């Protein structure tokens, strides 16, 4: 069996769908085929501007049948690429001839264990793995979470009716996104919620299809999770306790030294030896481990010519999202930017950049087909990410944690407990990055300050004085 198309996009995640949608806009009459391993794909919806170049959005899960007439779909898995002949072969033996190919195969969870088939270790990455977590939680009383990024942070506080042991390698929580000060802000806010006994409710912002039941999952890989993913699932355990609002026990600067499965006769579960930075260790028992330690680029396919990879294992791409293979592009978690980045931008494997890279790849492919010139999107001039942590809106801009600035920078912080946390990263009197937690209404102002390189030295510490509205100065 064979098929033909002008544009072939591999991957049903945010990057792949964004690429296909961008192609459909730029080349509405061209044949576009989306090859996806899951019948459920992710698309961006409710796109709302927070600033001129910064947007927040929801991620909608939809069946491939809803993709629309402009994009054809095939549920299968890529097995081999023949770039010289411009064709690919799928696992089911389908040969697809293409003119331009974009690889958006995403990332796979990094499991701390060398045994990926370990029955009591779950890697959280996509919808399918969360369904498996939901199923296991129904019988669990003690759970260990390993990791310190966005997924681990949300899980630690969203699990109910279960005792949570949260193991992090850093000296504070949520280190992927925030500094120790912001971490303390979050913890005090959660403690306040617990003491008052009222947990803020958040409306479910997106839908979930559950045609894929756990027994049907096999080894298919679904698309990555999007914003507010945990609001869609019942993450409740089986512990007989009314303390469903209890805080997790956090083990800082710790790691798993060894673990083994207990005999079923003793109640089952895992016996885990934790090692701490001071050289001490302790043994814990839990039902299973949730490994949320990040992702690694996923490219489980062969090719006729060697694909160029970066040091982190991602497919190396230039500013037009082109790989070293002719007419082959890549976007999202599977790729690594190999161009010289703008002063205020760097790559993080987030759904925001998956959308941006996918759209850029689509525009680039469409331009190549028409032999036109296209320039890199302005979104690659400034790092920006909008998310939600512990019930608070969070905006990250530029070098928000002083990334790659060495020791030559200053930090200004304003904190109002349970309301807002604002951090400015300043270098040579100019704003290089910002963390905005809460309803600060400063995103657009900070965006302008960073991009325009305005000298803030004349304002001193007053730049964050709550009695001075800096928007009046710089909007």
C-alpha cells in the first residue's frame, strides 16, 4: 500500500498539529498528510494575547477525524526515512511519498531506572501515561514523585487521598521554572490553603477523549501534556484518610540509591533507599514511583543517511527548522536549535515552543515549495512562557533565572504573600528577564523593557515600588 502527498508531518502533538495547520493556511490547495501514532491529537485553542508577542492558550484533544478536510490523517508509526528518494515506510508497511517532510515525534520520559519495563515505575509524559497513573492511584496509599519540573510540581499538590513523598535533586521546589524565593512563595501559599481548609477550584478548560483504555494502549506514544492537564483527571488514591489536602513530604537534594520490590505477602510495593546530600540515607516504602524527570528527544526510526544530532540527542535544526537531510524539517521536543540564539531567547522543551516551532516549520516548508524567502518568526527574539503553578498564573520572560548571564547580573524582587511574586533580572541597568506570579498585569511592560533595552538605572529600586505604576512610564 502506498500514498502520496506534498507535505508529510509526523507526530500528533502540539508541534505536529501546529505545523499541519500552518501549512493548511499557507498552502490550502496542497495535499497535507499527518502521520500520528495515536488517534487522539493535540491542537491549540483559546489563544489569548498576554503581551504583544506572548500568548496563553489551552490545548484541546481531538480525534483525528476532526482535523478537517484540508489535512489528511493516518494512524501509524514511522519506521524508516529514505530522504534521497523522498519516501517513508510505516510500521504497517505503508509507503508514503512526499515532497517535504517534518519530524515532530516529540520526546519520551527520562526514567531514572535502567529498566524501562519496571512495573512499579511510571513515566509521566502524555495523556496515555496519565490514564495509567489514574488507574494505579485507585489502589495506592503511598506514592513517590521523582522530579522537579512543572509536571512533578503539579502532581505533588494535586494528588488526593494518598501520601506523597516528593524527591528533588535541588534545594527548592519547581527549580525548572522558579528561584528559591518563588518556591517559598508557593509553599507558604499552599500551607495557608491547608490551614484554612479551602482548596481553590479551577474549571476544566479542555476536553479529554478516553477511547484509549489502558488495556488498549500497547506501546503507542500519545502527544505531550498541555497546560492545566491535571484538572481533567481524577487523581485520587486509596488511603483511608480525610487529609486529602495534606502537603507532600519533600526530600531536598536527594536521590534514589537502590530499590527492590517487596513480596506480595508483605503487602507488595517498593522498598526504596534514599540518599541525601549530607551522606545520610533512609528507607521508605511506597506503592509505585512516578518518574517526572524531564524528556529526551524521541526518534525511533531509521534513515538512509545519517541525521545530524545535537549533544542532547535532539535533531539539529537551523533557524528555518531544516535538518541536514534534503527537504526534511523537524520541530518541537524532538529537535534542538543549532542557530545562534537571540540575546533574550533560549530553548526549553515546553508546549509554548512546540507551537512556535511547529508553526515556523510549516511556514518554512510552504515558502520552500514556492521558492520564496521567509524570515524567522519574531517569537524567537524573546523567550516567553505562560503557565499555571499551584493555582497561580505564571509568566516567564527572557533570561528569567539569569540563564547564561554568569554572575554579572542583579535581581530585584517584590513579594506580596498569597497575592504576587515579581522578580526582575537586571544586567548593566537593563531588564534581561522576569518572573511574574499572580495577576501582576506587567507582562507587556516587561516585554517592552526587555526588547527595547531601556536603561532602568535612573529608577533604582523604585522600578518595583508598589506605589509607582511603572506601566505609566514604559507602555
